[in-house]
């Protein structure tokens, strides 16, 4: 799959099957849509194209709400790539861009730029200025331009609609397992390796430290999580800590990962790695002594080992 900015897209597309949206989280409902996109493009021998926006539309339209996203552009690309899509094209979203009409979007982008023959959409999808391009308007507008339009129905998980907003609420509450059920995959955090203060090494549990540079990225509550570290096509189970280390009165939020099966192969400073969160283990705690902290960490590790054993994940 090729990730490319819209303004740099210069390929001569003979025809395409497209879909458009934020695709925040790339969750189960998105997965159904993306599979349909891939299958139809294969059947029609057309290019498959996902058009998305960067930054997320709501961060631009409602800056006062401090909106958080489930997936950064790079995380989105990683998740979408697995569906066999040809192009993930991102459009720089601005307030000016938000003012274009749905007709302009269809004529100038969907038709002129990508020569779309089919368009796969979510059932409640709307776009263009003031979201005027809703389902009812869209069907007639697209028919005039000889584009077949397919609307995918909503899906539910335990009687609750699978949506980015519902998943966001679960992540904010630390309900990672439930969020994972809606996502269809563990919660992904792509981080950059940074140098830590070696406190984990002193305690007998050396950790790898990461930071997330995207200010819009949604991080779950401080605490300990069962996770998998992915780097250089290898994976390790372990404990992921998110927080400010209250025992040591730290001021900066940090992400630390302890590999249970320690390997000398690990990200170097500045390298990017993927952290996949599977479940919440416990809240962040301030310890009165290092001994108590070590004892609790040891308990966490045993819980996480049992968790992955139950999940039948052995890395």
C-alpha cells in the first residue's frame, strides 16, 4: 500500500473503487467496509483507494473541545495496509477545505482526481460544507456522475454500536478489553524510543521508554497494562506502564515497556515501535518504599503472564 498526500498524487488512474472518511481507530465496522472495497476493486480490476484527512476533521472544526484521536496517520496506515488496499491518500484538512461543497468534492476530487467508478460508504456518512452530502443527496448526485454507490450498515458489539466515539469512551475509562472487542485488534500506540532514567534497571525490571509526539493521540488512564511490543518484525509480551511515576514525583508523562522475555534486540533511541495494549491491569500507585514497588511489579508480571497464557499468545 502507498501512503501519499493528495497534492502529490499524480498517478494516472484508469478507474477506482474508493471510500472516504477519518477511519479513526480502523475498527470492526471499518474493517467490513475495507474488505468490501478490496473485494469489489479486485472483481472490477480497479484500484482501491482510501481517502482520509489529516489532521482529524474534528480537531480542526472544534479546537475548543480538545478532541483526541484513536489513530494517528501512521497508525492508520499500519492498520489499513493489512487489507490489501492500493492507496491511502490523505488530504490536509483545514477550515478552508471544510467549506467546499459536496458537489465540488465529488466533481473535483472523486471524479477528476481518482476517476471513481464505485464508492463504498458507511450508512450514516456525510461530507462537504455543513455535511450537506448525506445519504439521500449523495445517491442522486453520484448517479448523475455514473458512480455506483454502496452503503454499508452499522454493526453492533454487545448491543452497542461499533463507532469511534464509543471506543473513545472505553479507552478513556481504561476499559481496554471492551475497546479491543469493538476495534477488532488491540489498542495501538506508535511511540518513539527515548532514553529513560534507568530506574527500572535499578529495580531489576529494565524498561524501554517511549514518547508520543502527536498531541491529539488518545492515551488511556495512568496505570499498568498487558501489552505487546512490536519492533523490526518481532513481538514481545510485557507490562506497559503509562503515567508520571508518582513514587518518584515525576512531572512528565511517560510510557515504559518491560519485556517479560528480555531480548537484546530492542528499538534504539529515535526508533519507532508499536505498542499493542490488550488489557488494563491496575491503576497507577505511589509506593512508600522500593521494596513494596518491586513486590507489586512482580505481581503485575505474573498477572500479565497468566493473561497472555489465557489469551493463548506466546511470543
